[in-house]
C-alpha cells in the first residue's frame, strides 16, 4: 500500500509540474507530502533519543558501568515499554528511503537540486507575520524549519 501511495504522490506531482511548473510539483511532493512523513519520523525518533547513550557520553553512562544483569534488565525494559516507538522509527526510515527513491525516479537529480537551491519553505507559509512581528516562538519555528530542510536534503544527496 505504501508504495502505491508514493506512486500516487509522484504522479500527482508530475501533473502539477506539467500545469504549474517543476518547482510547484516538487513543492507538493517534497514540501508537503515528504515533509509531513519526515516530521512524523522525527517525532517518533524524539521519543527514543534518551534510550541509548551517545558516543561522547558512553564511557560515563551507567549502562556501560553496569554488569550483565543491568544490561539485560535495560534491554527488557526497552522492549516492553518502547517497542511501538522503535517499530514506528523503523517503519518511517524504510518509508522515507522508498519515498526518496520514488522522487528520484520521478524527477531528475538536477530538478531536485534546483528545488532545494531555491531555498524552499517547506510546509505552510504564515502569511500574516512580517519580519518585524517575529517573536521568540516564530524564530524558533523558523530555525526548526531550516534544520528540517537540511536534514531532508541529506536524505537526497
């Protein structure tokens, strides 16, 4: 079903491209459809961010200092309480990889690069806010948009 969904999105993007141009087609495909799935992936991944020690802190992590019993207990706890988020992350990772392949099979790499080089605003534009009206929350949202765009670019190139 998901491959069919990806194909439908790609076909719709091609139709949009023929009528409104490639930028609009890619905006629909990457800026709306891909981005939505990417943000769901990030949200699922955030639930897991503290489960495993990062490489810099792994030497000081209590899990690395504990014995076999602690490691087994930790593994069982993760399996019991975090199996659904772990499966969601695996699902989204696979789906996003297939989605990238579908997009690359539909549009040329040059068109995709041009789309990202045009500094696209992924997601809905907030028409009512001018630069002078930006508050802290809007600045944070804009920063998150930029970071998400950079993360999405990494999946394509």
